[in-house]
């Protein structure tokens, strides 16, 4: 899930906590990082556990592609409606407390879709599911921002790699359970695991010393807000559009990959679950290697090659008649998209500070918001493979926008 909010920035105005010995602080930070990584991982696990059961839930509520698309839109609607409120709660109660509470709510909500029997009830449940998911991601990213500032190390990718790893594990386990246990039992087990991790990781995170972001020369604590130049604002918009194109593909694959395999390639439910698992595995590997690739190739080349790779992979997955080729295409999409969004957000922050990050993140999340329903309507009007080709187009556009950004920066 992308960097959505930096709600803990004001905590730099609070008095510093009593200092501990260096060894104690190192140990406590290590524990806090592990706990927060566990939250990111279980977040991805819960979401993937739902994704692999979408075909079963769709059949249960007898939904068409477009009706399912509208129901899936409720996830994003619930998340958007919750984000601003959660940001204020993080400021008032601390991002760590809100992280623990929101992941608990998300865990409980993950069990509910299996108990719906109409599109309307599914949409209502997915509103709650989306609210928990959005709240968890805002709070977790807020806590992660504080840890990154405290450690003065670029450790944010490791948290998001944890999310991707959780998605991989959730898809793999969910796929193994398809046909063996019912959807209701599978999602209930995922919810129980989420609550167990929340109890353990939440206890560790809340007991660790609070992160106190240090003001930097670029963003002193008492400095007034500076409006970015017109050149910087245009640069941020271009980077936000890059993030939007990437998130469009990510959201579309999360909700439609399994259905493409079952409906169009006639794969079994267990094999279809491997589609999202292959995508999640590739995203994890790509994010773990993103820093190494950026240092050697440069960020623009990584974004361009990533977009073109995802384009080729999605075209293969949408048009190939065999399951192995479709799975290979999903792997290429995951590898290609893995680092485009994070690099776009990072460059937006470098161009315009926190305002740039907020603008680019908002545009990026809009891509994830519109992706699933657009794919659903196009699938009904044309076909699902034809609809998925829009992901190939958006991925190529993301890569080309990276070149536009470089030219604009040099101008």
C-alpha cells in the first residue's frame, strides 16, 4: 500500500523523551521495526486472503462483472472516507495506538464477506472492509515515517516489502485451502491470525519508546509552509500521474487476476490463486532489489524499464491461451510495477516536500480507486482480457511519464 499520510510530523514539537543507553535504544528500535513490519505483513496477508476468494463470493451473491465492480468500489470508498479521520486520530492518540486498533478492525472485517448473500450486502460489508484497510494503511505508514526519521535510514521499502510478502503468503495459503475448506472458514481463520498478530505486535510496538522525528534543515519544526514554485507543482502532477497509472494496474490485478484465470483460461480455483501469488512474489522481489537497481541504473531508467516490462507482461497475461504464460505475464507485471510508485512518490517529495508527497499520493490512490470498477464495466462491454489490456497501456504510460519528468526537471 503507498505512503498515504505523514500525520505524525507535529510530534517533533513535543518534548523529547528521557534518553536511554545506546544499546537499549538500538534494541527497542529493532523491536519496534519488527513489530511494525509484522503489521504490514498481516495487512497484505488479510487482503490477499480476500482476493483469492473473490470468485467464490461472486458466485455466492450471483454478481455480474459490473455489479462486482461496483461492490469492489466500496472498498476504496470506505478507505477514502476514513483516511482524513484516521489522520486526525493519529495526531491525537498516536499512530501506534491507531495502528493497533485499525488492524484489529480490519481483521474482524476480513471475515464478513463470506456471510453475504446479495450484491447490496456485499457492498455494505466491503465498505467496512475498506474502512479498516484504509485506516490500517494510514496509521502504519504514519508510524513508519516516524521510525524512518528516527533511524535516519531509508528503511521504508522494507515495510512495503513486508506487505508484498504478506500478500504472497496469503495467496499461497488461500490457494491451498480452496476446495478443502469453505470460504467462511478460510476467511475466519485469516481473521483469527490477524487478531493474534495484532495482539503480539501491538503489545511490542506500544511498549517501545515513541519515535521522535528530528527536524531537518529542509523542514525545521517551526518553519512556515512554503508554496512550491509553478515548475515544482507541475513536476509533482506529472509524478502523481505516474503513480496513478501504476496504482491502476496494481488495483486491477488484485481484484481481477483470479477471475481472469478461472473465467478466461479455465484454471482451477487453486491454480487461479497462484496468479495473484506470482504477482505478489514478483512485487516483493522487485521492492527488495529496488534500491540496488536505482543506484546502478538511475531512477528514470528503472521507472521506464519497469513500465515497459509491466506492459509486455500484462499484454501476455491478457492474451495468452495457457495458464503458464498467464502466470509468467503476472510475474513480469509485478517486477515492472514494483518500484515505479515508490520512486514517483520519493521524487515528488524531493521536488516539493510534504506537499508534493501528499499530492502525488492522492493521485496515486485515485488510480487504485478507479481501476477495479473500470475493468468491470469494460469486461461487461467487451471482455475481461480486453479490459485488462488497459493495464498494459497504463503501465507503458507510467514509464513514458518518467521520461517526461526527467526532461521537465532538466528544463
